[in-house]
């Protein structure tokens, strides 16, 4: 059996394996290489298994991961060298190279093993036969090599592909034809100039970033290819090795291209990612690089992140991911800086004169170099500490987005000197506020401040939220990234390209003179997250203290504090309360107090919602926010025409719908018939529907045969569909008009569930003549309902058939999606009595799971509960729904009935995760 000395891995500390001449003496008597019998595998699988097991044990003992990835590479070296002899490839003119990550000497447990067999000329039949046997054995033992066999001419042609060229730059001769030792690198040098190679790698990097949303802060990051992943370190090596002719990253320190500290930072971050990668491979048994929710908790535990006694449930995994995001940001920042440094020091000096950036003095301390800013000499920050903040202000004033790399290096060092004395200096405070007042490139300037330590050192509380994430599907970004994105969205409200997306918000924001008030509120609104307690209240205190310390007036400081404290008030009111109820709006108006507060809060809320999770911002939420803003503003301005009670709002809606009716081609609707119908539809209908939908419903009802009893086949229920792009691009609005019945909500939800349709919104209304007017907005995951008439007809017929059959609807059993299985959301059910409607409002918070509404509807049917209205809200993995309910006689529910309903719902919604919700 295979018998190399590398099996002695169980040593403390683990030694690096020394390369030695391995001959066929290390292998057993030659067996048939194409045999699949155990002797033909030479005992190598067991040997490899032992190597992997010993590496894992060594990691547990605290051996550095860098030593371990090198150790596995050395082990594979010895294996391949022995097999090279075993298959008599040493008798050919072939050279065996390790390439790619293997060429760098970096192998995780299931990393790709990239190897190149290079021949001076075309590979002959005898050598080809031997290579086939080698490949067969490698596959049989489970290595699955990425093997290329090329002649020199083939390699020249292949190197035109920049990914192959990158792998060949890492080529390391293992054994074979010594004359070919330097050939892979020579081929790359011949095929591309340094500038051409640099340009193509930068384009590749840009495309790769876009594939990962151009952020380090993905919820399930790919630790190899995402921004801040291992590939960002590799690209530094590729572009520099092409020029400096070095084999290791540390060699760049000796070339004075990389500083010792930068190398140490890269090495530490790389080692952290390697350790994560090791555990990913252990858990999955494959070359897995995506840090999915499936693995995050367990890897956090394996890496020593333990839950403390006072921790929240997700604290350990959040600490782990915070450290990952900080490493990722450090890697991406250094990669960007060093590749730019390469361009500025190697490429730029060799450009034609007309392509080189021109230097223009800005003042005695700074120059403009092309579209970058640069310090005039290396002592600028040391001699003039205020210039740290002055530089960013100049960038805004002169429209400069980028910073030269030698300036960034000096900035990073200078930022470490920002202490309390620096922060208390009035000149520095004035410069910081001036930066926030200057809106030009504000996001980009703050982003650079954040990446190079200025922001976290100037506002220590901000440093605590760098890389801080919440372990859920709703908050897409870390707190610091979310905060800066919010500020970027504020700026979009002044950009004509976004006016169509945010018409009212943009108009309001542009009229706000002191925009720095909103910028400060944005910076502090989440700054106290992760500390425990109410982050809004804690943030309010810190915001006010910061503003007063910076010489702002008490009025301005308290406005920033008020916005920080109440930044969730408007979104919570719009999404969780019935804003068609004037009393709800009046209470909200009392809390807001004045139009100034309202304007600032509206702008901040819209920006915050977009910056939290852009996928959840849609026209429906925009409409809710606009409606709440408009109604509140009229109350605060004491508008005599503002609807101040339910009847006023009903009258206003009818008046607006009638005006729209008069302005359209209404040949299919007689005005008198319309008014008679509207009188029958009831007040609740005009409180909850918008004029556009009222006209659509009205025309459909008037053109449908009169509906008698629901069982009368001659007059079936009315079911109509249309496109609805307010909640989602492929959403479908379904309107149902039928005689009211007890099981209507339950059977409707069951039909939607059976057809795999997700409910995004629901309005359930009972007209005065005991008819239901139900409107639903659905999302079809298959995307066919809008275009497939057969699917539309099937939905209509299923609903009509279900209305005729009052039996308990059958639920479809489905598994919870992969991502949702990793979240624990406590199911909470609360009841509040609504005097205006004489109904209870049931709020339900639970895990968003397939068939949730179908289950709720089934319980309502079992408990004989009448549903009068519903609001459906999904926030990541959390469902937050509201239902207006009564008994079947439209009477309020007793305490006993409410208790029984809650018990039944909890029993239904806490079913086993893998089978609950259809």
C-alpha cells in the first residue's frame, strides 16, 4: 500500500512535509492500473483519509491553518510525484506542474487539484496511454483532478484565456522535464503585456463583484469569489507576479510594494477565511465555498464562538458573521488599494503623455491628480491633523471621488491617531459637520472614511456596528453598510434619474434646507444596535449628545434625537395599523406634532426602508406611506377640507371615484346604476378600497349576471383577474364578488395554496346586502398566471367550485424552504378591540412558512370566525399579519372564544417544520 512518510502528520506542532525523491519503491508491486480492485488503488484512499483526519485534529489542537493547507499541498505533491514514477511518466519528456491554488501551495480538504502536464511537442500515443491510466486512478481514489495536458503550442493558445493565464502564473514544477520549468510563466508573459493583463483582470474583478451585488455583506457569502473573499487576495498576486516575477505574496514586501503591516493584515484575514473553508469542507464533504445559513451556526461553534449567559439567541452566530464581514471588508479594501497602487506605480508611468493624469494644486496640502486627490507630501497628516477631515471636504467641494493610494496609506496610519482630544477640537468638529453639509459624493466620502478607520475613530459608537449583522432575512446589510446606503438613498432624492421612483419624497427632501439633520439622524438611527435594550432610545441620547458637543443648537440636536427615537414610527403605523381609520391617523399626527417633524420623518423612513431591504420596497408600501403622510399633513395644517372622521373619508373616496368615472369612457356603466350599486356595497368598502379599484370592481359587477344564491349555477360567483405591479412585477390581483358565507376566507386561501400562489395582500369586505367583496394580490412563483389563460380559468373554476362546497378545505403539505428552516421566530398572537368597527383586530407574528394563510383560514373555519379584513406583511423570514374578526353573527368575540382561537392557532402553526404550511 502507499507508504509515504507524510502519514506521520500526528505531530505537535505539525511539521511541513519535506519534498523527497519518491520512487516506485514506495508503492506495492505493480497492479493493473485500469483495475478497480482494491490493490489497484494502492491504499491511497485510506492514506488520504488519514491525512485529512490528522489535519482536522491538528486544527483542533491549535495548529495554524496556514501550516495545514500547506501540509495538504505537500502531501498531494508527494502522491503525484510517486504516481508519476508509478506510471513511468518519468520516461517521457513531460513536465508535471501544480497550478492555480495548488500551485500556490494552498489546498483545503476538498479543494480543486489543478495540474498541468506540459510537453515540448504533441503528446505521443504511449505517453497519452500512461496519462489516461493516471487520470483513471486519480478519479478512482476520489481526487477528481482538474488536469490539463498540453503541448507548448497548445499552452500558448490556451493562455489567451485570462483565467488559464492566471492559473499558469501559479505553475510550480513538481517533477519531469526540467527544461520546461519556467515555460508556463514565459507563455503568459509572451501573450499579454502587463497593462493588458491588468486590464483584463480588473474587468474580471468588476464582473465578479456585480455577481455578488457589489458588496461584502451578502447574507450567504461565497468566501472564495464574493467581494472580500479569497479571490481578492489572489488578484493581488496575479497582477503583481506578472511584473515582479515573484512566487509568494511576502516577496512583494521585499520588493517594497507591500508593507509588513499590510501583509500581516492580509495573512490574518486569509487564514480566517481558510479556517471557515476547512469547516465548510468538513461539514459538506465537498468543495463548498458558500457560507449558507445551513452551516453558519455550526461553523461559529466550531470556531469557538460560544453563547454567553446574557446573550440573545443569535448572538454567537452574529459575532462570528461580524468578524467575517470585517475580514471581508479588510481584504476588499486592501485588494482595491494595492491593485490601484500597482496601476499608479507600474502602469501609469509607462502611459503615453496624453493618457497620464495631470497634477493640479488645490492648496498647500493637497493636489488633484486626474480624478483623484493626493497629499502634497508624506508629512501632511502628521503636521496638519485637521487635514484628515479637510481632505474629504475638498473632495466634495471639487467633485473628487477617489484617493491616490499613497494618500490612502498615509490616511490609514493617521486615522489611528484620532482620539478624544482630536474629537474635542472645535476646528475638527466644524470640519466634520461641514463634511455632512457638503452633499456632493457624500456616500463615497463616508465609505472611504469607514474603510480607512476615520469614521469609526471619530465616532467610536459607529466602530461598534461595523460588520454587525442581524441573523435574519429582512436586514440585508450590516449596520454600517445599511447606514451608508441610507445616506446614499437620501442623495438620490436630489437626482433627476430617481424622481419618477420617489416623486413626493424627492420634492419634500429638496425643500429641506438643513439636509445634514437627516444625515445625522441616518448615522445615529441604528448606532446602538447590538448592545441590548431599545436601540432607538439609546441612539436618541447619543445623537443629542453628539450634536450638542458639536455646537449645534438645542432645537437641531433634539430634532436629530427625535428622528432617531421615532425612525420606525411611520413604517410601523403604515404597515401594521389601519390607516383608513381616521382615529389611527389622528393618533399618529399627535405623536408627530408638526409638519417639520413629519417631512423629516417621511423622508428618513422611505430611505430607511429602501436601505434595509430594497426587494421589499414596492408601490404598495409607497402608497401606504404617501397616504399616511398626506392625511397627517392635512391634519397638522388644520386643513378644513381634510377628512376628520370615517364618514368624511367615505364621502371623499366616493367623490373621487365618481370624478374618475366621469373622466373615462363609461359606456358600459350607467351612472344611476353605479350609484345604486355603491349604496349597496357599504361604508367599509369605501374606507378600504382606492378609487381605481372601485371602478374596476364596479364595471365587473355590473357586467356580470346578477348573483342570487351561491348554489345557483346560473349565476356563479364573480372572479376576475388583472395585472397588479404595485406589490411585485409579476403580481396578479384577484377580485371575488359572491354571497357571503362562513368558509369563504378559508376555502379561498386553500385554493391559492393548492395552486402554489403566495398572498401578498388581502382585503375582505362584506357589503350591506350580505355580499363579499374580496380582493387579493397574488404572486405566482412560476410566473405563468398572467400569460396563461388555462391557468387563469383553472383558478376561477377552483374558487367557484370551492365556494359551493362548505367542507373543511384540504391543505397541501409542503416542506419549508431551506433558508427558513434555520430561523426561530416565536409565534405571538394578540387581540385588540376596535371600537369603530366593533371587531377584534388579531395580530399574528410567526415564521413565514408555506401555506400559513391556509392554516389560519382553516382554524378560523373550525372556530366559526368571520374575517372582515386582513393585512398581509412579510418581513424576511417573519410574517406579521393582521385580521379584523368577529363571530359568525358579526358580534365581538368573548374572552373565552379569543382564548380558544389563540390555542387552536398556536397548535396549528407550531407543527413540525419540515411538513408545515402548504
